[in-house]
C-alpha cells in the first residue's frame, strides 16, 4: 500500500516572505525589508533576480544569536535607520520570517516605538508591516498579505472619487502594463497595486538609482479608500485576506471579485465589468484584439482539441488557465498547486460546472514528485507551468510550456503576457506551436508545412 | 551626480589604497550590519554549498519550505553518477509543527526518503526555527541511523547562529564524522584529497586529470562529484590540497590534527596559480622527481596551447578596468592575476567573507587607488563601479544586474556557472567570457553618466 508522503520533495511553492518582497516592489520608492536572518533576504533576492533580471535590494535585520534570545527590536530599529539613510525611501515594507514570528516579536509595536524615537531625524518613511511566517501558506499568501497591509496602512477615507482600484494578483510586469493600458484607454482614473511593471522590468541606468523608478505612489494608494469600486483578480483569494476585502469593510468600497482574466470568457467578464463601472463601451481596439483571438481559435482549433495537459502553479493562475484551456478543447487532466487554500476545486467548479465529466482532476498542496507520479498515470501531452517543472518534464519526456513565475531557464519571463485578449492570444499561439513542434519532430517525413 | 555615502557602521570595511596615507586595518569577520543589504547569505547557506555536491547523499532541510526551495538544483555542481543532490527535500514545517515540535515529522521524512532513494548517507540541515523550537535532531539522527544502517548526520546550520563561515564549519564537522570510517587499503603514498573544489561545470574532473597525469592518486574530492565512500577513506591520502580556503581550511586543519595529513592552499584560476598548484603538490613528493617532471610537462603542454589563444583577448581588453566582488578572498587574488594576464587592471576588489590576512594580502597585490571592500552591498558596489569607471564586474547572480543596469560587462564566477573557469582550459573560458561581455557592441546604447545616447 502506498503511504501518505511526509517530506516535501521538489516543492511546487516558495515561502511566504518572497511574495511580500515582490508586492512591496510595486510601491513607488519602497524598500522591502525582511525581519529575520540574512539568508532569507539573500536567497529571495537571488531567486527573484534570476527571473526578473533586475537589481532587487531587500534589506534584512540580520538576526544573530542574541537577537533570537532577546528579541529583534534593536536590530529592526537599526536596520530601519540604516535603510532610511542609505536608500531615502518613501516607504519601507517590513515582512516577517519564520524566525521573528517564532520568537514572537511585536513588529507593529516596534515600528510605533521607532517612529517615536526617530521622529526628529530625517524624513520618516511610511512603515508597512506584513505578517508572513514561512511556516504558513506559501509565497502567494505573502504577496496578498503585503498588498492588504499596504492598503491598510495607507488608504484614507475621503469623498467618493471616480477612481477604480485594481488588485491584479501576482502577474508579470507585461501583464501589469497591459492592464494599465486598458484602464488608460477607458480613460478612468485607477489605483493599481502592486505595480512592479517598471521596477521589475525597467530600462538601463545612466546613474545609480537607490531605488529603481516606478511603482504605485503612496499618495495614490491613500486614495484607495475613496474609490468607487475595487476589482480584484484571484478566485481563491478570500475577502478576509485581500486588500479589496479590507477596503470594502473599512470604507465601503465595493469589491468586484473575478478570476484571473485568461481566455475569452473570463476576459469578457473583466471588460464587461469595466464597461459597467465606467458606463462606456470598450475602445474598439479591444474588440479587434478579441476578434483576432476568435479567428486564431478557429485557425488553431484542430491542433489543440482533446490534448491533455497538466497545469500547475499558484492556485489562481491554475484556475484562470483551466478556464482558458477548457474553452479551446484542451483537457487539464490535472490542476495542481503547492498552495493549499482549500478553494481550488470549488473555484474551478464555478467556472466549469461539468469539470468531473470532462476528467479534470484537482490537487492542492502537492509537490513536483506528486505531480510526476500523476503524470506517469495520466500521460499528458504536455505540461504547463513555471520552470521548476523542467526536472520532471525532462525525466519523463513530456514537453513543458513555461509561464508564470519563476522562469529560470528561458529568457523574457517578465515580458510574457497571460491576461486579457492579448495575453490569451500569446498563450494560444505558444500552445499551438508546442503541439506543432511536437508533431513535426515526431514525423519521419520532415514536413515544412504543418 | 548624487553623492553616495558609506553607512556609518560600514566605514571600517571599505578602504582605498593610497601611498603616504595611514590606513586603518580593514574590519572583517563581523556579522552584517542590519539594514545594509549585504550580499551574504546565512549559516545554512554556508553548509548547503559545501555539502551540496555530495551526489549519493540525501540532503534533507529541516524547516519551513523556503530554505529547501531556494537551494533546489541551483549550483552547477555536476556528478558523474548519482544525482540525488539535485533534488530538494524539506520537512516543510507548518504552524502546528512549530508549536508541537518537528521531531516526528523529521523522523518519518527520513525513514520514507531513505527507503525511497536509498542514499549512502543523509545530511540533516537545521534551519532557523529548528534552533528555537528545540527539536533534538541528534537523537532523531541517531535513531534513524540505527534503524537504516546508514550514517545520518546532523548539520547545525541555523541561519542566525553566525555567518556563512560558521556554516562551512558545520558542514566540515559533518564531513569529519564520515572521514576515517572507510578502509584506506591500497591507497598510494603519492596521493591527495582535493578540498574545496565543487565540480562546478566539471572543474574537479579537469583538475583531477592534471594530477593523475602527474602520477598522483586522488583519493577524494571534497565535495565536488562527491561520494560518501570516497569521503570515508579520505584519511588515507598523504596530502590535502585546499582550494576555496574559506570553506575547507577548517577541515584540513582538523585532518592534520587527527590524521597527521599536511595541507597546502592552492587556486586553480589563472595560468600562474594553476601551474603553482601542480608544482606545489609535486614539491610535496621530493623523492619522486618524475612527478615534478610530469607537472612541468602538463604545464608546458597546456600553456603552449593556451597562450597564443589568449592574445586576441589581451589585445582587445588591454587597459580595461575590472571590479571584483566574490564570496572568498582567495579567489580574488587569482582573479587579479588572471585579469592582469589579459591586460586588465582591477579598480575594486572585495569579498563576502575574507579575513584580516586576506585583506592585507589584497592590499599588497592591488594597484594604487584600488578600492577594497568587505561584505559590501549594491549601493557601495554601484558607487565604486561608477566612480572608478569599471568596464567589467566579476561576481555572482546578485551582482549581475548591477553590472547590466550600469551598462558594463559581467563575468559570473559563482556557483551557478555552467562553464568551467578552473584549470588552463578554464583560463581560456574566463578570458573568452570577459571578452564577449566587455567587447559586446550592445553597451553603445547604454546611457553613460546621465548622457542620453
């Protein structure tokens, strides 16, 4: 009999603080700060740099043995002071680690003391605190915790503005740029958080930048409380853990909750919502994008129909991708995530009610060894997910279509689109090409037309 | 341009070589300053990098998922056989484990992983919170060793209990427990262990071949392409040859004390140091003049082939300036010499973990005006790259984007590289990589000093 596994083998998730650091990079003039050991900051920097190819400074309070015994207050304060001096940030985003959480540091209390003690010094940055113990959840939870903490710290009450908040989830810099383009084309003022489209995918520097340009300014985030609505992507993201959920509770800003808009149906929902909220039709350019996509679906449908794939990654990405794949006739025989919200199956079922008849299997809290075991039984035509699936892809000779985060073994992951008609188009093209390439390689004839 | 200043707590870790000016001793061997964005990692990282290449051992990280996830298959340390080291295992501690302790989970994880993967030994790395929740790892390891019959070795690598160097020591401590448990029968008198060589991109194989050509038996490589059985009989070698002195000198000293094996420090980077590392080993066996003759033969053959091929690079790179920021100081010495041999000068030299002697030697080697840094950070590195107008940065993944943002070349000299830089062929690869990066036409589009191109 097969026993339940105890150890995690080739994890399909990362730790909580990584997500927080990425989210904090989406605030203008902000330095992410990890309250814990030096290694956490360094490992996370290395991991993010390998995907985004940008300098990513993450400060650390650099615990020593005495710190762990007597508490991290002293180190945190010195660290904040040094970061303030060296980076002159507008915001410092402090995320905790397993170490500082386990010793029970009262970080909000320490931040209050710090503000009091140093109030007469140089300009005091806004201090945000997100609780991100690595023994809870995974990187995506840290991401959302940081976004929620940011809004909680900065959003203010004000007269209702004609402003839309948009919380897009953990998406690529290219996706963020596309969302901004859409909102700008609708000519609606917006507050998008986090916006790391430039900080994580920016231009060259003629001179040194302490903090790379870009990101949502604190002053704009402050207006989130007076927005007319929030749009939040992420099927498994509960209101109690989300920024939009907080704004609804605290300021009565209506929360519109959508899945990641991947595929035509889910993208339609997003555009329709924008039309409703702005009382105007979408600009013609997006109808064109949609028409081209429908046309491409027609051109490519035979290649993809009844292909079997395994999709893995963050749960919300998996839900969005599953919706898209099922609308083009691909069966995601396994939807897998290292995350464990308990909502993955339910979220997929909401979008695809006949999922069981279609043979869609869902597994949360798995690692790559679990997924590999499944792959050997399910025999998918290809895998879809981040670079970390390459080990099993190579071993089992199943092609891997890379998307999401991290992309460590291909170029340009930060410029990959996933969302909306444009992102879906890009994904559809890549999927069809994956199938064509496979067939071409498998053919003994060597067709030049496929 | 905006003035960048050095943080108050770091001023003793940075100095510029100037004659006639009295200079402070560089302060090093200290913990990183809180908030300074050190390029260093932690104790765990030190242990993990040293033991990682042991390919037939199980490496289980006891802690929450991050530490194992970030070190999954990240080094270019290759194996000629088993590849267990390239998988990532974690006890993935959850909140309840933190409250009630993780010993049971550790025990079950070990039993099931050993059953599944049949390793020759297991290394159990403790991470930060394991040090806090008080799991008795020693006891669990003993129990599992008894039940499975393989060595199960705790590595005390709690991230916050020191610096990366303490992690090296914890790893060496685990290795010491293995050394001496194997048979030394049949080991030649003319034998060595290669210490501190991790077989990145197959470098250990290159080095090993040189020594074997000299008639030297290599008993074990610690830890590149490492095997538990080879580690167990390492005490049978006559000499320890230590590269990457930061990580392995402690082990060499322990072996000297316990088994009377002397050690020498070497470096395999650059023609000069590579040749010296062969001669120094040959000198250790004076009764066999043929070994020295063979060493000379190896060097002369290799250099004869290498030297002309370097001239193209030297011609192009003459007068270019380099900045070096790597993990260990010993590597910095070799790099300075290697760069000089292709016509380049060094304007910044530093390391994460150098000691006082290292920095004294660096100061001696460096040209006037060279900046020397210990445990630096991105702000300082950028400042000096710009001020000194460097054309190249040599470092690791974390330094790479600094170079590219500032529009200069970069050479990866860290664990992730896929091209061997050690040995004579490594010198060619190094020169080629430097040349390809520094001379690339893409830098013509990089804005310089705020001037738009």
